[in-house]
């Protein structure tokens, strides 16, 4: 690329385990974590750690996505992140958490929305571990009337929605997107193409096409890590190119998912791998993928 590559990291996490409470990193281990053993994450990850991981790259802005902070104090994470940003200059946007089906949903949303860096909400709906275990309509799913009522409030507070579900739930998310077209959504982690068999990728592509029909839905090209395999250019090239073909590169944004992605690959490995994969796109399209598209979605002013 002729221009220096500027990066807006559209999805990362920070945590201070000495000061704050993250159940999954302290006393409530997640037995079905998608990358398996994550004990290597159980240490502080703060701006200085992020900058050390990304040294050598021009990261001009970052978006912090909720890190499963204590769910009894959801707005406290947003408050803490603003303190961090005041001291360190990052993050530049915040995606918080609220249980959409809870009675206090609007109170929590209003609390988040009072902070200037707040941009959106990530709230994982109830999902199934496998496609054959899906139970539509359960409390907390994307068909739950209370969950939908909470989702409807996002537009009132000017908030976007970060969607994180296994790909076999994407047709359900497409129904939500059709019902609430005024709320911008972004699908996390490339739709989780965990099954790299021909059959698995075909099912992933089908669901990705369904959700991509909603024009207000964007995609994060992120977290291509697999439970039992290393991050490789060969294994991820087809997935990235298929995802971009389905959504269009103008709706795709790069994201690191640090520090979680570090369980499988370094920031440099991920950036250079994706740069090589998208080298056939125009320089303008590549700059859109790595910075401009995320800046537009999360309303960031770039230098």
C-alpha cells in the first residue's frame, strides 16, 4: 500500500483483575470457552500492554467491547474505561453491556448513554452450543418478547448493537434486524466459522448471506482463532474472502480481539495475514477495511 496503514481496532478488551471483578477471569470459569483453555488470559491487560502488543503499527483509535465485568455493576465498566481513557488516550469508543431482557434494562442503558465515549451495547442472547440444540423462544433468546423490548430501546439512546452469536443463530438475528432497521448492528468475529469442513463452511456462508441482507448490519473481520488449530494464512484466507464477498468490503472492519486472540496469534500475525489476504483489493478499499469503516460505524474522528 502506498499510504501508511492506519488502523482502527474495532474490538479489543482491557481488564484490571486487581481492581475490578470479572467472574470468568477469577472465580467462575467458562467451561465452554470457544478457544478451550484460557488460563493465559488471567492477568491484567491495560493500555500499556495493548500498546506493547501493537508496537510498530499505527493504531489511531480503538473500540473497547465489554469484557464480561460483574453484571451487577454494568455501568461501572463504562465509568472505569472513561477514567482509563482520560489517563492513557484509549479507548476512543466504548461498547457496554446491558441485559436486554431485564426489568432494569432502560436504567442501565441510560446510565451508559450518559458517558461521551459510549457508542453501543453488546449483550449476548441465549444461544445453543450446537445447531441441533437450538430452542427458539426460550427466555433471553432473540425471540423473547422481553429481550426484543430491550433491543427496541437501543435506538432511543442512540446506541448500536454488537451481535455475538454462533453462525447457526444468524437467521434469528436477521429477523431482529428486519424488525428494527433503525438500529445499526455489527456482527462480531466473522460470524464464528468454527467448522472448517466443506459442509460447515457452506452452512456458515448460508447464514452469513441471510444476515448480510440487512443493509444496516456490518461485519468485524476478527477472531479467526480455532480451538484445536493454529492461526494460519492458509486456513483463514478463504473465510476472510468469502465474508468480504458476502458483506461487501465497505461494510467490513478489522478488529484484533486482543488479548483473547493472543491465545492463537500475535497482533502482527493477524494484521499481516489479513493484509496479505486482501492485497487484491484497491488501496482505498483496504484503508476502509482497516480504519475508515470502523470510524464511520462507531462515530470516530480520525487524525
